[in-house]
């Protein structure tokens, strides 16, 4: 305590120097913020060394595969003077022109469209609609309707992309393709949309940036409104706000300097820090005004405020950081980044509140004294009035019937326990974009009309994949999978076995014949340059209508791949499933494991800290029971509300545990203080005095979280709703359970002399 009080005096005495240092760091942070980058690459969300990532990198490096975009061309209106059929020669000519422009891009490795069919059959583009119809009618139905919709109002251009997995490259690729699309004049009534993996990912990047700015702005507005209510003055409201602004800016600056990206999880950091970090400045400011009203001079009041609030901040920070630190045990890099930024951000918010607030608050008092000739410490809105009376009545009711309140809590818990059984997970990239976005609508159209254009790859590794036994096994494996298309959603497949079969009508036993075919093959990469790897590409609708269906399809491919390796292929040949869609499945499996691991460790860490601080089982039980209930109610709420666990929500329970335990801790601490001082009704006093403060803190914290509702990305929206509900659930559990348990444990001992 002497150390803390001595540090407080140093901070107050050298407040100007500390403020100048903070200003310098703010300037550095502003530069760091200019280095921030946004990240939506799926492979960066998985841990390094994961076999799925190694296989995916092999696919990228050896075959320049695994990335594509789809340009949907469709009739979107029936206005007079326009076209009504995708077979119109003007449409086909525009499609062909767009293809030629795309092929000039260095990152485009291949394209395919309806125009290619006409060039192969006629050697030119059709001159009349009748000619266009005649060529398409010659094709088998399954081939025809893989190019155009059955009502001939939609077609598509498939573009294969080879690019570095960097955000900057993705933006350049998307914008380059979009530029080509805009440069080609399509007939009236025709709409073209870029979708697929590139289009959806680009849209997510755009929404990440807009959501960061929007949610931070709204969070600031909510917090400012609360501060104006409590302090009744814009100047007074700015005092706790200034250290918070410094803390948020420094955190974002550090992220930029350290190369920590803004992704689906860390984009929420601004609004979250505003909601959680404002409490620190409020505590210091309120204590300063309290000390000034009691008669202390400026520096003594500031030193006392820093020293006394420092104790409370330290205790609250330890439990909160313990909950957040559990995310470090996750194998998902995204959660590591979120834990780093949250812990750093809260630490900086607390440090700035202690270091900067004295300088700001004393400066404000000096200026006001010079302007007005006198200074009167303001009265902050207290717990008087309706709110104070309500909490006082609640305390009396709990004191009278603690078991009744516990019974009511038990009934509520049963409802949320049912919700826990309804919780699901969701990791499919397309589900992270809001419904109604053109890219998502286009993907749905593609799946409806063409059976889907999702891609899965099977890597085949061997000494020489041109071995006739291996090529024959690849051919058998492909056909076995396609035979189950009613179940697995496969629409087509491609491999070097198909190239050989098209040449000879069978798979020859002569390896030299296979080598000759591959030597003259000019198509897309199906075999590595050293012939140690080959790829089997499956195209279809693999995303499924639900996560359960998606998992069934992925498990099917895993099982078939493993079975083929053991029975169809020669010994020593290894098969591995890969591709962007398979990475989604791997991420789904990891997310399910991480939810349990992080939640368990976060809870254990918080419980250990509470036990070390208080060392009494019954006291600790009264504190941590609301924490458990808050977490349980939150998961149940997610199930009842249909909010799935995503990779960004995997650590939400650990976060709620770290934040929610503070409410029970405040009530218990005040109860023990009142009981030891001989108060005959410590429960009533504790609930009546601490309850309004807990409510104010929960409102500011939840306000920051609820600002995330303004985000357009569903995962950001769900993150805000879940955390806000978790805060209020923990608060309500603390109001109802902690006082009831304390009354049951200590009610008989209350008499003024109990320890």
C-alpha cells in the first residue's frame, strides 16, 4: 500500500512530464494506426504446422490452384429495348470480350464460359440467336445446363486465379477484375456480378473496415451520453474520456506496429475497449471529486484518488485479464491476437486513467478557477432517487427470503439449460456476409441453377504419379465419388486420369504413353513439375444448406479419401483432402475443441485468483456462482436466439467469466466490510450502495458491446449481442445470487462482532 501511495504522489508531482510522454506515444500510435491492415484469409486463421495448412500450401505452390472468382451474367429486368435471353449474340460477344480482357491479367490462369463452346464448335461467335440456340441444343443436357440456367436468363464466367495470399493482392485482383467488367458494355437488361471466393472475401474486407469505424463512433457516442448524464457538463465529461481516447489510439497503434491484423475478431477491439475502459477513468475522477469535497487540496486529492482506485483497478484487472489470458492457450492465431489486443488495451486504458487523469483534472480545475475566480467540486449523479430506492428494496427482499430468490434463479437456469443443447457452430465464409449482399445472392443463384461451383481438391503424392497403377486408381476413385453425387453434391471432376482417358479411351499399362500425353497437355495444372504430386479437382455444391449437412459432406470425402488410399492406390501413395472449403471444415473442428478448452481454462484461472485473494470457500462461492450462471445463461441465450459459435466467438465465454466475476466481488467486498463494522443489515446496505454503481458500470460496458450491433457483418453483430447479454446476465446473477448466498452463509452470525 505504501508503494502504491508513493507511486501516486510521484504521478501527481510529475504529471506534466507523464502527460508529455503520453502525447509522444500518441503521436507514435497515430503512425502505427496508418500501418493497420485488414485480414480475411482463411489460412491465416489456422495454426501453423497444421497438416491441412501444409496441404493447402502445396496446392497453392505446385498447382497455382485453390482460388477462383465467378462472374455471374444474368437478365435482371424486362425493360423494352433490352435482351431477354442469355443466348442473345450481343450477350455472348460481351462475355467473350470480357474473357479476353481477363486473360491478359497476369494473375488469371484460366477462364471458362459459354463463349468458349461456340469458339470450339463454330470457330467463331454466333451471329444470330437461332444459331446460338442450335449449338446449345446439340449439347447433352447435363453439359448445357452447366453453362446456362434452364430458363436461359443466367450464365457465368469461371475465372481461375493464381495470387499471393495477401490482403493487398486480393484487393488488387478484385478491383482489376471489376475494372474489366465495367469496361465491357453488355446489352440492356443484363447485370454482371463478381462473386465466389474472391468476391465474398473482398466484401468481408470492406465490411471489416466500415464496421470498425462505425462501431467505434457509436460506442463513443453512447459513452459520451452516459458521461454527460452523470457529470452534467461537457468539460467534466471529457475528463475520464481523454485517457480512454489515448488508450484506444495506443492499442490500435501497437497493432499496426506489431503487425497484428484487424480480422473477424479484432475488428471489435475499438468498441470493446471503449465500453470496458471508460470505467477506469470514471473511478479516478469520481474519487478525486469526493476527496476535494472532503476538504483535501488539489495534489492530495489527486494522490489519494490514484492510490485508492489503484487497488480496485488492480483487483478487477487481474480477474479480467485471467479470463482473457485463457485465449492464449488456443491454437487459433485469431484468438491469440484478440487476447493480446484486449489485455494490452485494458492495461493501457487503466494506466492512462491513472497517469493522465490527474494532469487533466487539475488543469481543468486551474482553468475554471482563473475564469470564474472560484471552484466548487461538482456533485456527480449518485444513487439517490428511484434507482437507489429500488436497490434498497431489493436488498431488503433478499434478506427476508433468500431461498425464494435462489429458487427463481434455478427456474431461469433450467430454461437456458435447454438453450445450451441448441447451440451450433458456423465457419463457412459466405455466412459471414449479410444476407442480401449481391455476392451472396449470386452464389445462391449459382447453386440453384448450376448445382454449385464449390471446389475440393485431393492431393496425390507418390514417387511418380504417372505410374499406370496410380493413374488407374485415380480414375476409379473419381468415378466412385461421382457415383455418389446425389449424396455428396459432386457436379464434375478433373484429373490427369481424365486427360489420359480422353486420349486413349482407356488407361494404358504403358507408362510411356501416359508420359507422352502429359508432355503435350496444355490445360490447367493437374500435376507438379517433378511429377511427385497430382491433384484431383471436384466441383459441386459442398457448402450444404446447414452446418450439419456441410459436415456430412466433408466427412464423406475424408472417409472416401482414406479408404481409397488403403484399398485403391498402391502402397506408399498418400492422399490428402484440401482446398478453401476443406479449411472451413478443419476450422469448424478446431473451433469446437477450442470453445471447451478456453472456457475451462478461463474459468479455472479466475476461480484460482478469487481463492488466492479471499481464501474463504463460502466467500469465494458467493462471488463465482454468478460468474458460472452468467456464462451458462449466455450460452443458453445463443442457442435460443440461433446465434452460432464462430471462430471469433470461441473465446466469448472466457471473456464473460473474466468480466462478470467483478460484480459478485464488489457486492461481497462491501458486505464483508459492513458486517465487520457491525452493521446489522449488511446485505441491505451492500445491495443499496454498490448496486447502482454496478448498474452504471454494466451500462457503459454493455454500451460499448451493443455498438457492435451497428456492424454489418453478422459475426460482429453476434459478438456484440452475446457479450452485452453476458454482461447483463452476470450482473443479474450477482444481484440475485450473491446476496442470497451471503445471507444464508452469514445471516445467523450477523450481530456486529462477527469476523
